[in-house]
């Protein structure tokens, strides 16, 4: 996979930066150039916004058959998470027994190695989520 | 718009066909369809090929020209077009042909669908299929194609009480149907215990909840309805189509348990056909996973939302019950050479409406429907067919 693509995605994958529509206030993650609710009205009004990294599990699975780059992690939990700002994303859930994961569980973002991409073996970093333990920690460094 | 009819169909065996190449398969299906339609090669005005990922599976792009060339049609200089839309490419190729004939652009069109998936290993093939999801925001985080459908299944279980047994009932039924289909990849019945005890792929989906990797091709010849009887004694009319899209990533959908693209494509097709779901006798729906069939029969309004599991468990979707769903065995048992899927689904409906269903014939089938998905539901295509009296 091309290296430029990897660099382009770093800000959002490292720092959970999304966009807020200046027209209707909707928050999107990953960032969008056009608001799905307002369309053309939103062009040029999409502002970057850092997300809290705190969210809730909407649904999940335990992955047993994994792509080669995730082979060492299996079985792992993959979930759709709704952030408290409203946007949803897909992420692994770590620091928990797969059998203990539940819909509705509160989770927070942490920064981890995701895997290696392509034959060049470029290391990919980004967010994973873990069950919320303490209060007041900065999710990006937890 | 003028009426459009299917006048010929043909397909290869589906399965792990190590001794057959992409070209072999595409040509076999095409020639069978042309023979079935009683047309001459020079009658063909255009060719549309549904193919998802020949570039990754066999390192060959531009397959529409190859199929025409090796079918001996190079000197006709036919317009040939490859159509891609994830798993829906065969159904989309059919839609392109339908539009071309309905508009008067072409008179006789061949639609093919083909995929050669087993030249690469299973892990590689799974990665290729996953590329129809969002590579930048899903798969890079560890999402696989089965994992995304498993996330839908888990939420469906949570919201509607759908059970593992109800999911398994889809696989058991479709293998029972597949056992009656001589071109199916799996022609053996399976038991509920086999599905429930199989190894997990992505919890709650096990090995038997997932359609296999397959090689195969399917082809259809279409022409304007007014000329159909000239070629064919039992033409089948393609009366309406509906196509819709949705967010590429599953997590951006309004509801993880409903595919809005299926809902909208279904509504558009039924509206154009002037029919309702209750008019459909036989349907081929996209059961790439067991949960997909449950969601499809709900989203197409064959059953109420949330009732897909119980309806399947109670046998309402079995052959010659309330509505016969996936009489071919579906993707699950017939196999899913991805590009061929939408075309193969249409062929099953044509056979049923012609009364050529053999042991799996739906009694007095008048109206049939196909439903085909791309990705995790970012594309959905619905076609509605009727027997021509
Ligand atoms: Zn907006």
C-alpha cells in the first residue's frame, strides 16, 4: 500500500480528529469535506475537532479467522463504538477477556500499533479501545 | 421504455474448479446461454460482465474484452463493459443490460458474471473480499468481512432476540435446497448440530454461517420483450429493477440491523413493477452469511422487522412454503463466485418461472425476485421477474 496514504491518515488515526459541521453542528469521524446532513451548504464550513475518545459499544464480534497482518492477535474483539459526541467508528477492544465484552460497555481510546501493511511492512498505528477504568485520564495517553 | 425479456441462460458448475481458468468458465457459461437463446453470435449487440476483483484474484483486468475475444467475437467489435459494485456486480451488469435494451440503445445483449477465487489462498481471498468494506476506516483496524456481518448479527440478536439456532436454520435450509441443484457447490444436506458445532469465524458466525469461496460463471441473453417469442418459447420478463447505495462503512449506518439500501432498492423495484412483496412466489436473496438472509427477508418486507429468525425457523421460507427463498441453495450452498452471483440468482428465477426447476420447482411460480448486495450493504440491487403468458 502506498506510503502517502498512510501519512495522510495519521492525524485522525493518532489523535481522533473529526469534523464539526459549521452549518448544523453534526460531528463526523473520520473527517468529511461535506456534511451528510447539509450537503453543499456545509462546504468550506467543516471545522476540525478533537474527539474525547470516550464511547459505548453498540455491537461487537470476536474474530477467530484474521487477515495475515492480524494473525498474532487472534482471537480479538472488534466493535462498533459510539463516541459520546455521537460519531461512530470501528475498533478493537483490548485489556478485556473477550467473553466479558458486552453491548453498552463504556470504553476509552488508547494509542497502539495496529499491524503491518503491505509487503513493505509499514507499521500502522492508531486507536484501540479498552473498558473505562479511571476518571479524568487523557485517553490519548492512557 | 420498452419491455425486456430473458431468452437464454447458462452457467458452469460452481465450486473449487482448479482445472478451469477464468476464460474457460466465462466462455462455457456464455456459449450455453447463446445456445439456449437460439441466437447467432452476430446477433449480439453488446456484452456486460459482472466481475469484482479479477485484478486481485487472477492479476487480470479488462476481462470484458477477454471474454468477448475468447468467445470468438473479436471480429464483431462488440461494445464490452465490465461492471463492479462489490458483491453486486453481476446484478448491476444485468441492470445495465436492462437499461440498454429498455432505452432502445441495444436489441440483444449478453450479460455475464464470473469470478475465479481459488487461485489464491483462503486468507488472501478473505482479504480481497474485505476490500469491499472501508479499507481506511474498517479493515485497517482488524475488520474482516465476516466480522462486520457478525457485528450486525450480534446487534440483531440483542434487539430482536434472534438466536444462533435461527441463524443456523438459514444454512440448513439452503443446503437442503442446494442438494436439489446439480450445479451447486455443495449438494449435501447439513444438520443444525453441524452448524452450531462448527468452528467460529467471527462470533456468532461459524464456518457454516458463511458462504464458500468459489469459481464459476453465469450468463444470460436478453432482448426486447416484443421480439422475445421469436427466439424463445418461454421468455421471462424483467419487469423492474431497483438499485440503492448507503455509507461504505457499517459503523456509519443509521441502524446496524437494517440495510437501508435493501429497503430502498426493494421499494423502488416494487413501485416500478406495481407489485407488493406478497406477490412474490420465489426469491433469491444475498445470503453471503446466514444473518444476511434474515435481514434481507425483513428489509424486503417478506416478513416484519425482527421476524426473519422465527420465520426461517418455522419453515416459512423453505421450498414451496409461504415464500420460497434461495431455492438454488443460495450463495451458501450453490456457491459464491462473486461476480457471477447476481447473474446466477437471475438464472434460478428464470428456471423457476419457466417451470424448469426440477426437484426444486416452486409450484405455479409467477413472480420472482433477486436481491444482491455489495460490501456490507453499501450497494443493493433488486430485480423483479414475471413469467410471460
Ligand atoms: Zn451539517
